C-alpha cells in the first residue's frame, strides 16, 4: 500500500516537465494517463484514464503539450522531461527518442549509450536506465501547438 501511495505521489510530481530553456512565449502543460485495455463488443480497445491508483506493471502515457502564445515563431524549442524513478520508459518509446542515462548530462539514441553496472563494467544502456527524455521541436508558429509523449511502465 505504501508503494502505491508513493508511486502516485511520484507520478503527480512528474507531470510538470523540466524546461530550463523555455522561452516565455511557449506555454507547457504536462499530463499522465493510465493505459487500460478493455473489451468493447468483443474487441480489445485501449483507453486512457486519470490514474487514481497504480501498481507495478501498469502502463502510463506521459505527455507534454506546448503552445506558442507569442507573436513570433519559436525555432528549435527543446522539451526535456525527467523520468520519475517509480517508472521505466517502455521499450517502444525508448528506441526512437533522444534519451539520457546520466541525469541529463548527455543525450543520444538508447542503442548508442552505455552505463556502468554495479561491478563497474560498461554495458549497453537499457530502457530502465533512462533518466531523461528530450525532444527538439523545429519550429512553433504563433498560435501553433503540439504534444510530445512517451509510454512508461510502473516499476
């Protein structure tokens, strides 16, 4: 029960993305949803709902909406999100994103990164090693908006 409560607290804190480079004209809004598979008319369907209680193995969708509220285009806007310790990035999200396994110091594709294991030996990084994710939005026109997202699994 304590793990469920601490996980819920960690998830609620995680929906506010870290934005050190945020221009004042771009508004950001973080969110997290629980992904559930339900049966509808004999077919499986994935639905998103607000997470009230999460347990290990639950799938979550983290998203950050961005909107240019200014009158000038914003170029090369960087969105950086820390990954909550209570979750690991899902493999399908991890493979295609710019990620960090060192607390946000360096970024790259997961397949190109390495970490040291408990014995000090270098090994290929895995999805559970990811500490941060980063997206670069090439251009956001005045009034334009969009969303970046990743899938995660509760540890």
